């Protein structure tokens, strides 16, 4: 226990970097303040702003809660019409959104408004209805006020992305600093140098990452509930995350969605800690190790999915290879690898993927993290390092 506390203290003794976690929490507060100050809703001719707008939307949505049907959508359109953007005199770009949460949701998700920018004439028209609108009825979603949870999920993902950069900066010196200070041989010669001390370093790094993740998560949850309330927790997550409609079950609730995304984002942080420790155990220079890790953290994962996967998919379609089993297997393997990266786990990439993918992703993460921890210990014991 004494070793673990000492290693944790060594990681936390960097006040400038510790300030980074505080900045993430300040960023969350600032974004919330900006969002609330810009809120506006119209209900039956009355205009509400700020917190009052959120409260009015929440109260209005209670009238339409429950199983979402076409009849319910038609009632919303009949009462409020479709939602567009207000054009003030002298404005060249549309500004404030018309309507309220209910009319905006129906307009955005059941019509082509987001593609065309013009108010639709009626429901059940356009490509969006064929591709997505009908699914809301087929999946039998539960309608509810999910504005707060949608905002929570988006800001949560961005916060975890920033957090993982902070984790790299905090954890990278754990082993690489011993190399640069030339204290590694002295430490390895001690009684616990090749055993307990190594595990204490890694355990301290994991505790730091998990604790920081829990802090920003629960801080953001407190802000969300304080501003938006806990209303809509039993509504369907597909209302704000279309990927949830692709799941095999009829629909999942917001609470189930939050639990799944919590697991994905926690896995992203743990994977990042393990991989950062591996880089730390192989690099003599902390700065170069940080650069290498940050490049592999986000840019590499993005290129792998957005460029390599897309090019491979297009090539297979053009050549006809997509019709062969090995073609689909190749795409699945690449998709699973992308879904297992820190970057896409931070965006909760496992939501909506096939059930067999989820099982494989869990196994892959366990293998990669276990192998990283084992290899880190081996590297440090041998003193292996690169410049």
C-alpha cells in the first residue's frame, strides 16, 4: 500500500498538468452556460428563454409521453406546425430555431428538413421518412424529453476525448522518467524494483485514469440533472442516438444507453492507460513518447476508419468482392478493430453494432490490455527502451 501511494503521489505532483482536469470541468460548465443562455422555445404563442424554456419544454413533453405513434406525430404537427429557422431582418444566416422540443424533434427526424433546409409540406414524405422515420414507429419507441440526455451524451464524449489526452500527459512519465533520470538501474536493484514497484506504478496509473473519468462523468451528470432534470430517463435512446435504433431489440431506454456508453468510455480510458504505460516502458524521452502516443491515440484511429475502411469498402463494391464471404469478413475485422480503439470507444462506438461484435470487442480489449500490462512489466524489468 505504501508503494502504491508513493507512485500515485509521484504522478500527481505536477500541478500544471493537474490543472488540466480542472479546465475540463470548467469547459463543461462554460458549454452548459452557453447552451442554457441560448435556449428559446415557443408554445401556443408564448416565448420562453433560458431555464424557463427548458422547463416549458419539459412540461409540454409530458403531454405526449409514452408509445410514439403516427397519430401522436400528427397531433404535434397539427398543434405547432413544422419547425424551421427564424430569419431576422438583416441576417444572412438562419438564427433562432422556431417551435419547441416536440415540433423540432418531429421535423428533424421524420422529414427531410435537415437535408433541404425548408419546411416540409407533410409527414410521410421524402427519403428521411423511408430511411429513418418509419423505424421510429416500427421500433415502438417511448417518446419523452431527452434534450438533456442528448446534450449530456455529446458533451460527455468530448470530455472523455480531452480527458484521454490529459491521461497521456500524466501517465507517460511513469516509466520513461526513470530512464531519462537514469534511476532505472538503481530501482531495479532494490528488493521490490522488479516486482511490487512495477505493479504499484501501473496500479497507480489505472486508479488515476478511472478516478478522473468518474469525476468528470458525475460532475457532468450533476450539471445535467440540475439544468434539465432527470425527465426522460425511461424514454427511448433512439430519440437522440439513431444508432440505438439499429440494435436487435425493439428499443433501449436512455438509462440502458447511458450504462452501455459508460462501459465503453471507461474501457476507452483503461485502454489508453495501458497503452500509454506500454509506450512509457519503451521510450527514454518522455516528450517523444507523448508525441508518438498522441498520434496513435486519435489521428491513426480516424484514418483507419474514415479513410482506409471507406476506400476498402468502395473498392470492394466496385470490384464485386463485396459479394464474397471473405470480403465481408475483412470489413468486419477492420470495423471491430476501429470500434476497439480509444477514439471510437470515447464516442461509444459499440452502440448499434451487431451483438457478436460486442463480444469480440470485449475479448479483444481484454487481450490487448492484458498483453500491454504484461509487456510493460517485461520491458521495464529488462530495461528495454527506444530513443
